[in-house]
């Protein structure tokens, strides 16, 4: 197939769905409550099905542990580097939280599947595991400290284990790492699991991209602070991606994980961040930064599509 057509086939559906989300907001075709409901469906139903299948079909080895630990450390380092950069940029206390973490759930899995195929989603899930643990633990603890809140470890643990994402990961790991999924293949039960998770997860990309497009608001952006934040994140991600690449090469982990890391490192920070900004000015800064970094992600996706073609 013509490489240009390959790129168009991959990129155009993403741009159309993002544009549809923007139109839905401007024309008020979907209310804020409506788009929040769509997000809940995607995050609490469709995405867990993706992750359950990804972890159930994953090939387990010591590499999985190494990658998970590496990604957790990457997130810690990204936060630390953001903190250091903010000491002289003086942008916002939220800058370190915008330079770490990855919105894999609301964006990463969909974009990775569109670019590299759903059959390779296990590679992305492997890379995602460490950062998921970071976001559900240290990231939330640091956010709470930033807001002068006392960390309730019991509540944090309860919130984590009740998350559909974490439940899906645990179930998938139990099926895959124990060999249960593979043992069920001769009976056909594994194919039933595949059929169910595939059917449930099919709407994920469309729902998520419309939701992301709906939230792409580029009005009243404090450009000075947002551009500092955006370039800080890009610089930090480039440095850490190179460092992570050395680790993958050192352990000869293969091209699949490299592709997964390429996608992971272009993603924006977690979309939940504005919820933690109590001040209206800070909330606008965080939301604006997420919108601009998301556009950078789309540009990065186009570049990856061109390279892939």
C-alpha cells in the first residue's frame, strides 16, 4: 500500500473523532454531563476489557518486572525533574505533576491499537503497568501533600483496589501469569473470553477520542506558563525515553516494547489533574496545559504513523 495512504488511514480517523468532539461541544450536541457519562463508560467498562485481555495474553518473564519498575522510576524521575525545573521557571506548583504520569487509559491504548494493531496491545500494557502503580500511589500522595491534605493510606488503598482498571489488571495477570488462559485454549473458553473482551472494547477508541476532542479548549490560555510547561515536559520525556531505551536494549527486550514506549512517552499527563486544582487560575493553567500537550501528542502520533509507514 502507498505509504501516504497508510498514514492517512491511521491518522484521519483520529482527527475526525477529535474534531467531532470539538463540534459536539461548540454545537452543544452533547452536554458536559453527557460527555462525562461517555468517559465513565470508556474508563469503567470498555478500557478494563482491553486491559483484561492484554494482561491475560501477555507473555510473562522477568522482563515484565524490570519494565514495570523502570516505568515507576521514570515517573518518579519525571516528577523530580519537573520540580527542579520549576525552582527556576517559577511557573506553578502543579508543573511537576504535568511533567510526569501518562494518560494511557483515556488515550494511549486507543492510539497504540490504531497504530500498531490490537494484537500488540500486550506490549503497551506491559509498559503501562509501572506508571499505573505510580499514579494510583505516589502521584496521588504527592498531590494530596501539595493541597496540604493528610494522606489517608487506607482510603488510598481502598480506592486503588476498587478501580475497574486495577481489578482488570489483577484478573488479567492471574489468567496470564498462572497459565490459566493458555490452559483454557483447547476447550475454547479462551476464545470466548477474547470474543467478549473484543466486543466490549470495540467502542473504546471512538468514545475516548470524542471525549478528548470535547475537552480540547484553546480559549483564554495563559500561554507564557503553558508553553514553559509544554517544553519542559517534552524535554524531560526525550531524556527519559533515551534512558529507558538503553535499559530495553541492555536486556534485549525487543522492538514491541520500544514501540510501546514511543507511544507512552508522547502521551499527556493524567487528565484527572484539574480536579486537584482548587484555585480557578491554577485550574485554568492545568486544563490549558493538558489541552496544548494533547495537541503535541496528536502531532507525535502523526510522526509515529509516518515513521511506521
